[in-house]
C-alpha cells in the first residue's frame, strides 16, 4: 500500500503595505509554520526578528498554479490584505476548487494604512478607497470617482494624469487639495501637497520614478492645515536619518530598535567579533571555584562576560543554580538583562555612573565579620582595563581577574559602506564603547566631518576626540536607549536652530558648508 500524500494547507497571508514590522502576530505564526513561503510582491519585506523561515522565494501571483502546491504547507504572502487583491482572491478560489485547504490571514490593508502614514485622517464622512495600480487607460472597468468626500487612490506615477481625468469627469474642482505620497511607510517617505489642477507636476516634486506606487488623497482631509496636525511619521526627529551602528548584530537589537522608533534607518557594521580565550585553563579553574564556593562575588562589566561564563557552564552541564551562593554585581542595563535572561538577578547595579569605575565606587568594602570569604571573580575581555580590579583590591577584596573572552577586530565592511562612511553618506554614527571607535576607524576609516557623532559616555567621547572626531552628542547616562534618545533630542534642537536661522531643514548628509553640517 502506498503512503497517503502529505496534507496540504495554503495560507494566503496579508503582508501589510511593505515593512515587516507591520506583519500581524497571526501572519508571523503562519509564516513560521510553512514549509515554503512565496512572496508575491517586490514591495514586501520579511526581515523580522520573530520570523524563522525555511524555504523562501519570490513568484508573481499570476504564475501560481494550485496543482504545484499539493503536498506542502505553503504560505503565499500578498501585499496588503489578501482578499482586497483581486488576483490573490482568484488564486485562493482556484486552490479551493482544486480541493486544497486554504487559510486567509488578514493583513494591514494598504488602502487605509498608507494614508495614515501620511497623516490623513479617514474618520468621519464618506471615504472612497480605490486601486489603480493594475489599471490602464484602456481598461474597460476604470472606477468612477465620487463627486464629493475623501478619495484615496493607490496609483503609479504614470497614472497621475488618469487620476486627474477621472476627477475631472466627476466634476471635482481644479482647486481641490490633493496630497501625493511616495514610498509610504518607509523612512524615505515624502509627501507633496498640491491641487487637482497641478497634479501633473507632483511626480517631479517627489523625484519619484514613473512606476512608483503613490498614495493620492483627494478632498479636504488632504489640505495642508488638516494634515499638519496629524503628520506624525514624517516629523519624527530622526526621520530618514541614515545612522551607522558599529556593533555586532547580536548586541545591536535594542539600540537599532530605539533608533528606528525615532524614524532613523540604522545600519549595523560589526567592528569586532568575540572569541574564546587563547588559554582557557584559567577560566576552567574559575568555573570550578564558582561551583566549589570559593568566591563571595562575581562582577560582570559586559553582557559578553555573562555569555562567556554561561557558555562554560553549559559546556560543563551546569546551569545558573550553581551560582546560588554567589552575589552578582553588574555594570549597565544590558548586562543586567543578559543576567536575568540566564536566570540571575543582580545584587548590585551602580546607581550613578555605569562603568567599571562607577561599580568600584559603589561596591561594599570587605568586612571579615560579615563576609564568609573575600574572593571576587572578575571575568573580562582581554583588552579590559584594571580599573575595577584595582578599586576592589583597595576595598580589601581578593580579586581574581580572568580573561573570559577575546575581542578581535572584524573584517572591513563592503567597499560601498566604507565609501559611505568616508564621504558623509551617513547622517550620524553612534559609538557604544571606546573599542567601537578604534575598530571602526581601523577597518573603515574616520567618519566624514558632516556626520553627527554620538558617544555613549565620557570615556567613549574622549576616545572619539583622540581619533580626531568632533563629538556632537553624549548620553547623560551610559545606556544604548539614552544614547538613541540623546541623538533624537539633538536632531530636534538642530532643526529648531535651522528654522530660526531660515536654513533648509534637511538631514546632515544633505546639508554642507565647508565640509560641516549647517548649524553645527
């Protein structure tokens, strides 16, 4: 007897209007469950931290054949909402006719969400939602535009003339306000306020290609005075800023997310890699000492140090419970979170300066009446300073420095990235440690003078200056979140200064005066 064919399920997944962060939780679950993911639109992005996809390829809806999908768990990702796309609806119906099990996962509809990114309120009154992207002048089923109310159209750049013709046929006045947005929901989004009579000039103002998908909004809701009140996206402080993040990808998540929340486009360039120590015997002895209760404290000055000890524990078949009798001291919120993710709650985090010196300043002195032992384990990088060790020794502790990991300079980034760094194509660079400064300069060269330089703390700022870099921004407290927020505040103040001086309020990379940004 032959085996029965594998059960087939085809999920038509709404991919939203493009950005992966607009995927619904249901969409993420459906994509992760699929054996094969078919992306049907060039506008869709699937770079999402919660996605773990197996086999992915792109294929237009018109080329999908239900007969080729049998025997698999397939997710077909559609731009926007599946059943708002006539082609997707037809393919889904064909799959059902062929006896395949079909799921529809609704997505964020482009027709309604993209105007919201442009600050257009669709609440109240009649709203007509139309899509012209797949239509031509010769189409027999061109939609009729209503004579009054708000009209939202998704159209290509070369269809603006068609929009004007349909509006004229509906007897809408030439002076009626129109908002045209290109690259909606992306950090490159740009909008132009015009009128129906001048609609043909909008594409040139947007500097968009003929095949660009545009959001065209007709009616009073698109008037500048209405839109300015809700223009939330394009007015983010770092909107469109290209920000260089010299940091390894596994360490950059919090920083890049915070920068993106302010409207920036962060680009991670790894400047170092983490390697085991060349001679691991000392670390092995330290792990034995932890298990045997030889230390009163273990002090972590970085998340990498926590990971190094954790990995050694796993190698020995141990877990965080083996540290039950040891007190934990850490520097910085990221290090504390890495401890908590391993099941350790820190006993000491400096209230003031988050650095080795800050921890030493707040560390308790050794007391032979209160402390059963005087040992402190300090797992560190091979390039770490002796600041903490010296400070704890002065407090009466017996400190054992152990090299838990090595920091090795990463390979140079691609030529295009190096050229962008040197020629001022980045609007800002954020340095999270002195080593990121040294390594970036070593593998890619110094950032251009037009690039805004942000440093996480005084030591990192001093290293920047040692390398000839002007420091524009410094976080009040050394955390990656505060660093991103400080850069956002700088951008707000810079913009206000440029407005007061009646200067163009463009990004630093686009505004120069003798090689420096205007307003610097």
